[in-house]
């Protein structure tokens, strides 16, 4: 069984799921209230220039200003390199932009957490088979196309199509493998016209403003994800089905027949078990079929993944048990990175293996499993501490950040103070109040677990406090209080 693409559309949210052999591999979510900004092109205004950071903050009309580093600022439009300051060394950001000046930028990374969007002035325009780089005359072929003859065919075809005086560059995408000359030419003409429209729209007008909006998710997945491996595309919306069929007829005629309108009463994601898989992807612990498990912890700086044998005892010896668990974990980790859209620095703690050949095979399997990932990644050799360090590029929020918010009780720490700790905090508060104020009676308002502890294990300590203060202390459980919340009321 090959790949399937499922598209679920509701009035305020669109979701697309990519399945391989019936197993969910990637999920894409776009909400009307929080549409992503990736690949959007804006006419912005420089709000601040920070020479110390070699960066500028650009107002593009969003809640937070975008971040533009000097390395992301394109050289002069004629292709010449901007002269460095003092004749050598890095280019001074102040020689490239100035506060208040307008600038045409593209979003290369959505706002993540408290950070604004990452911007670049090197605009790229993708189509089905090509990526256009305006004003940067160069020609490249995707490294994912392994066949040397096919790479040469695509390169020579593009050289034949490109005019001698063409000022734009193109990269041939992986989807172009086997594409005829006519299809490549149609894409090139389309991108050229699109850039002309963008340049015309960018002239004059208000600043900041949106100049070019990327395609909606329903069409974007056709452009970016559909390949020869896709056997069926199912969509449960009438309007989305019509739009996807129209787009396919223009740009993907071979794929148009496999687009189906799903009309059953049962939700399409329920039919394929996608909803359950999404719920599992939000949990820390991922069970392996053998009985082992992996634990995924996502933090601000990095993601850590720990592999454990769990209930898997094996049938031969300890080394074999560890080896088999690590092999299964390598496949599961590659899938979880795609499914959860985890990026940045990733540290994997496989179970220690004595056999060097076993370590090599586990690393080779991890690399093969990651080969299907659409995001760029890099896997480093096993460190001296036995850890696998890797990076994965992420341009949009992780699944957890899209669907979840930090716990209002623990504030995202993953833990809360115990009832015993809260009891001792209340003791200290009572003594503090006793030294500062006069009162006739004390009332403690707290979570029911804290009150229960006062009446049981801490009853002697409570009686001692009454002796110290010479005042009666009443207890009252509050069902709406969190475990760490309490009030000491003086009466």
C-alpha cells in the first residue's frame, strides 16, 4: 500500500494528513484565525537597526515585528556583492538598511513562541516543479533526485528553456523527476508572470502591507506533497474538492483522477484512525510494539528523546534485547519527528550498545527512516556520552504548540507543589501573620487535598500552631482552588 492524502475541511479549520501504508506520518493544520505566514511576501518598514546583532526588526503589519539578519539581506539587485565595511570583514547592517526605509521581504519561518517571524529579502517562488529565485541567475537540481542521468536531463532541459539574458535563477524540485519539457516550461512561465505581478503590486501603496499570500492548505499540499507515490487523495469538502480538481487539471493532470470527494457520514479522520494518532502524538510517552517505549520532551532550547526497554525482555540475551529495542525506536523516532513537527536541536539517548556493529546498524536505520522527511536534517555521529545529536529544520509551530497551551496550574513546568509542601507554606504564612497582626481567629482556605492532610497527618502540627498563636484555626476546602493555591484569612 502506497501513500494517501486526506483533507478534512471545517468552517474555521483545514487539516491534511499524509499516510504511508495506512499509518499517519505527517499532519498539517491551518486555522482561519491563525493562518501561517510562511512564504508570504510583505512590503515592510524598518523599525529598528541593531548593529550589535547585525540585524534589523521589520514592521510587516503583524503582532510582532519580523527579524531580518544581515546574512538574509540580498546583495544589490544587479547581483554584485555589497562591499564590506572597512574593505574586509562582515557587511555592516547599517550599509544595507536604515530605519524608516521600505523593504520587500518574505517570511522564511513563522512566528514561534515569543519570537517574531524570520524574514529574508531573497525571495523564492515555488511551483509544482520549480523554485524561482528572482534576480539571482543560477540553476540547480534537487539533491533528492539520485539518478545521475535524470539530473543531467533536467539540467540540460532547463538550460535549453532559459533565455540567454534571463536574470532569474531556478531550482528543479524533486517532483520534477520524469517531468516533460512542456511542464517545466509552463512552470517557468507561470513563475515569471507571478514575479512581474508581485513587483507591480509592491510599487507604491501603504507600508506595511501584504503583497503576496501563499496558497491555502488545500492546494498547497497538492503543490508540495503530491508525488508518484500518492495513490489516492480524499477530501470531504465540496468547495475544496472543486478547487483541488481545478488546480490539478492545470498543473497536475496525472493526479486529477485520484482526487476523490469523500461523502460518507463517518468523519474521514475517524475512518483512518487519524484522530487517535494525533492524540497519541501529544503524549510524552510513545509505546513500541515490542513493549519498549520512547519518551519525548520538548523544551524551549531543544527536544530530548529517551529510549527504554520497558516491558520488553527479549528471548536471547540483554545485548540482543537492547539492539532490537533501539532498531524499533529508530523508526518510531523518525516518524514522531515528522508527525510532531519537532525541529531545532534534537538529542536522542538510545540504550547503550556494546557491539559497534549494532550501533552502526541503528544509526543507518535512523538515517534511512529520516530519508522520507520533507524537512532538512543532519545527524551527527554518536557522541562520547553515547548520545545522538541531530538537527531538523522547522518552519512552522510544532503540533503541540498548535493544539495545546501551557497548563494554567503548572505553567508548563509539568509539575505542581505537593499537598505537604503547601501545608508547610501555610504554616509559615500563619506565623508571619501572627507576628504582624492581631486577630481572634484564623480561617485557612485551600484545596481539598491540603485540607485532608491537615486533618490527618498534619493534625498534630496544626494543634501546635493553635498553641503558638493562642487562636482557633478553622479549615475550609475550596473545590475551585488549585493544589498550590491557599488563603489565610484573619478574623
